[in-house]
C-alpha cells in the first residue's frame, strides 16, 4: 500500500471503510499513529455518514495523558485486498488514525525526503 507525507509531515495512507461488505464505502486518509495500539479511529461525522452500528466502548489514554471513553463501531475495511471486519473508535479528529494493530506483521517505510509511505 502506498501513501504520502503531507506538508505538515504527517504520514497518511488511503483507507476504505464501509458498514457492510456490500455497503457504501468512504475513502479517507488515515494518519499513521505508532503511539496508537488500536486498529483504526475515524472522525465521528464519517461514522454517522456510513451508518456504522455501535457495539461497545473502550477506554483510551490520549497523547496528553487524559483518559477518555470512546464508542466502538462495527465496520469493514479494505486491507491489502481483503475485506476485514473490525471495530473502529469514533474520534473528534480531522483525520482517521491508523494504529499499530493494523501494522503488525507489516513493513512500514516512511521516506520524509521523498514524501512517500509504503506498507508491505
């Protein structure tokens, strides 16, 4: 999978998310966050647009040390050519966050000079 490094030096990767295998898909850029040990957190407005179903909550510790409870939603993501059912957290951020759970067993290369991201 190929991504980009933007002008603010964020490593971004395109991700496709839907409520069901046959459902409408939302394409978004996910900010790779190696301090996030979950899979994917997406903006609340996209959760609503896709009609994702809430399944539970998870306690999360934010970068500032604050502990918050985030709702989890069932969704399907396209990941390396396969539909993968998972749960995503709803966030207040502008970008989706892609965490280390989805990076496990993958090789992540970020070239800041060339502004490229490559995951294999």
